[in-house]
């Protein structure tokens, strides 16, 4: 056996492919370190946003494995292996999966946008996709709300991000819009003083911005006052209900009437004509 010839061929192969193999291994080692670094970084960023641990792990792992695929392709390309066919197969598989899971992928993308841009967070009272409620959970595909009557509503994330999102908890304060009507025969100055007294007596009303109480409409059946005080968001509903009750009781005690819609009907009697 010609050992010298065999060794010469091995040295020749090492000379040709040795550097490529070393480069491929280096790409794998460094690439895996970079992918792992990004996984930890993303996990840390999502943890700061108080995202669910299971969801954090899912998103971080997904990005990690996507990066690994590109790293392996780069290493194979360094060895001289044509990766075009691999990329074509991966692309075709991705297209097929994307078409099959089109709705789910849309919800996934919408969930990722909600996580990144945070238009709302857990505990916020929001209105979106035709539903209003308190956010209980934000998941990668759906968002779970609890309505004021204690119903659980699970909304696909794509439905939320495709329309307007109203977040009532972001600012911490809310304006309470109320309309109180009195009869045309009642004293408007007296009614206005009663409304001002009710608002001034309530500690939940904020001094800044200043409450607005104004005669705004001369309606068909009533003279309408707009009452616009500001409260903390947590006090909104209790203040609205309490104030409505106080106004009704105070108006009754002071002789101010709250009219209901009325319509005057005039009946005209036509005498039958006598036959000729």
C-alpha cells in the first residue's frame, strides 16, 4: 500500500477544505453564541414589559431557532455546498404553512405589535373590536377582556389592531359627561346653583381641570344643562351613578322638574257636508 500517496492526498484535501471547515465551524460557534445572546436579550426586554413567562420563552425561542437556520445555511455555504435548493425548500414550506395558517399568523403578528408598542397593558379598561372591558391577559394570538358584567371576552389580536383602540386608563383621569334637563317653566339660575353645589360637595371632583356647568341646549321638551367634571379613572362609574341620584333627589326637593318628552296633538273636526 502506497502510504506516501495516501498521505499526500490527505494533505491535499486538508489544504483545500481545511480552511473552509475551520471557517464553517467558526461560523457555527460564533453564530450560535450570537443567537443565544439575542434570545437572552429579547427575554430580558419582554420581562421588563411584564409579559407572561411562557409567552416570553416562546417568542425568544422562536427568534433563536430562526437565527440558527440562517447560521447553518451560512456554514454550509462556506463549505461549498449549494444552499439554493435548501432555501427554495424552506421558502416553499414557509409559503404553504403561511397560507394554511394565514389567520393565525395575522394574530401572531398583531400580538407581537401589541407587545412591542403596548397600546394597552393588563389592568387597563379599553374599547376595541366592538367590545369594552378590563384587560386580563395579553397572549400572542388573543387578548382576554373582562366586561363590567363579569363576562370573559377573548378577542383575536388582529381584530383589535385592525380598528381604533380606546384606552380609558392611560391618562389616569376622565371627564364625566352628563346632561340634565329641566322644564321650560323652571328657574334656570336656581337649577344651575343646585348643580354647582352638588359638584362642589363631592371630593372626587378634581379642581384642575375646572368643572364645566353650562346651559347648552333648548331642546324640544327641556332646557338641558351640560355638566362636565373631571375625576380619577377609578372613580368614574361610582361618581356618575352617585351624581345622577343626587341630582334627581335635589331637584325633587327644590321643586325642579325633569320633563319627559312631550308632543302636542291637535285634533281638527271636519263637519260632513250635507248631500245636495
